[in-house]
C-alpha cells in the first residue's frame, strides 16, 4: 500500500475512534471539553493497541521515503523570482575564506537600522540610540 494511502486510512480510522468515543461520552452528559480530552486519550490507547499493522506500514513507508530506499520523488520546479541566483552571485563574489559583505546582501532582510528610508515624511525624524525612529 502506498504511504499516502496508508497515512490517510490510518488517520481516518483514528478520527473515527475519536468521534465514536466523543459521541459516547457526550451522551453521558459529560462536560464537552472533558469529554474531548477523555476521548482523545481513549482514541490514542485504542489506536496503539488495535492499529499496529497500519502504524507499522506507515512507519516503514516514512522510513523508505526518508532514507531513499523507495523511488525518488521529483523535485518541484523552481519558482520565478527565486533568490538562488542572487545568493550564488554574492557567494561567487566573496573571496575564498571571507564572508560576503553586508552591502552585497539584498536589503529585504536588512535590519531596521540598516534599511534605507523611502518615506519622505520620515526623512527628518530623529533616530534613537537603537537606530529606530
């Protein structure tokens, strides 16, 4: 069975156990939030005891996906406007063993003190010691 299908079946069975336990507890006139907590514990215990096979299949599928013993998933195509080209250019310009200069880094991630001011109304505002207005 595929990992995705196993995951879906296992999750739906666990949600079903929780729903049945919650409905039974609510029929006993239990406080709703306490009933939900108790139903969660009941569904956890029931799924641990009775759902061993689906849980092990899921674990094996996740292990295969993580360690590459299954088929390799295709990489998603790179989105337009990706920063990879800019990052590569900054790294290529840096001398070996030297960190890239801060003026080479895009200003989008710059701190407030380093970011250039573009709002004309704030141009004359005094700066505090920490670099903010």
